[in-house]
C-alpha cells in the first residue's frame, strides 16, 4: 500500500504536499499561523484535524496510520491480509453459499473480485466525485459558482466543471481539478 499523501492550505494558498512527515517539515519551515492551516488527505479529499504545534515525532506518534511504515513480513495467512469479520446474510443466501464450490468464504471472495473488476470505472468515478466534494465543501463553499461546480462535478462534466471554477484562487482550482478528474491544470502563466 502506498504512503498516504496530504496537502496543506493556508488561507487560499497551497503551502505543502507530501507524506505526513514531509508535510509537517514544510509547514514548520513556513512563516505562517499554524492554527489556520487546513490539511487534506489526497486519497479521500477529507480535511484532517492534525494539531501542528509540537515536535514532529510526537505528531507522527499520534497518527501512525498516516506515517510512513515499513512492511512487516510474517508467516501464514496474515501475510495476505486475511481478516476475520462478521457477515450477516439471510438464510436463503447462506443456503446458496453452501452449494458453491470452495465454501462461503471462497465464493464471497470470487463475487467481490468480479464486482471490483466490472464496477471499477463506476467506483473510480464515485471516489473522484466524493474526494473533490469533501475538499470543495471545506475550501470553496463561499466561492463564486460553487453550486454550478457541484452540478458539473456530479454530472462528470469536466468542461463545465473547469469553466465554473475558473474564477477561484489558483491553488484551490488546481487541487479541486486534480481531485475531481485526476488532472493538473494547464499552466496559464499566473
């Protein structure tokens, strides 16, 4: 699993991007009021509430899921990431699973793998929309054409989305475009 990258904004300007430790170093070297920094998870678009006062090591210790961690190798099925969790199904579902080759777990894994393959484009689109929405809600709600940008986002209309965010501050516009459509804005000399 790749390291989670984060992006930090101060006011309407992007001031840092990278892993948590890289981000913290960039923020601490910037001459800004740290309490007004907004940090976003690049994968989800959600704002993270990370206190920026204190030692980098202490902050990293509080957020181990965001820290760069080495892969620990172990023996057996845990190496594959197998987790035991509860699944609740109706009796007719259990009856059908009992008739499938390989048992219930193997059948569920096959069904999930098939659904992941066939629904990948739909899932990717939904994830793009969700992450852009989360960011835009936090940073762009008061900006011009916010509602029009949301309509264009959820219609998956990149041209209309780009047009509706044209007047937004450059860093917010670029990040929203990257989250929404996985694209970097063309350099316009600004």
